């Protein structure tokens, strides 16, 4: 497969192997993002409910928890930024790895809970357009075979 890292001016580029090796760390970070984001949504509902029912003690408690949750999420996002990946969905834990394939930038796509990176999509596309890595490999192998056949 012709997935090779090259320096990009806008950030890090991953190979499939590098992306898969990083999953041990990403499982922890993205798992925390998914949990904290779920807590954030719940806290927003608790705050709204406490405001409507005039419960100042519960409102203050929920607001303090909200600050802690947002701080935790911010820490996770900073860690993901340092790694060089792009979190696309807080609730589901969708992560894109920038990757160069045949001199064009694509995204290797991983969903929290998957054991390895098995899909990719064009940079401008999203999760709904992801395709199995095998199609990318097949495409690369086909081009290689066609190029050798022409010689």
C-alpha cells in the first residue's frame, strides 16, 4: 500500500501502521471524551431543569460540575491536538488521521471501540463516506499493475 508519511505544512501525517499504533493511547483519550461529553449533555439538562424549578443549590452544583467537565474535555482536546489527529464527533468518538496516499491528502477514519483503523475517506468527506482500507489498497495495487503493464 502506498501510504507514506511526508511533512505537511498544516500538521502531522500518519501511515496506517502509525495510526494503528496510536490507538492504545487514543482509546483512553477518546473514551474519556465520549464519557465527558455525555456528562456535559446531562449537566446542561440538569442546569436547565434547576433553572426552571428554581433550585439554586442544585443549579450551583451542576454549574460547578459543568466547569470541571469542560476543563476535562479541553485537556483531552489538547492531547488529541498534540498527537495530530482530528476529533470529528464527541458523542461517538470519530477520529480522523491525516494521511498522504499517492500524493493526495486523505483521512484514515477510526470509530471509538474499533480494534484498528479499517476505513478511510477523502478529506472533504465525512464518516458517512468512509470506505474500507482494502479498497484503497486495491486501488493502489491496480494502478501499480496497470503502470507495469504499460511498460
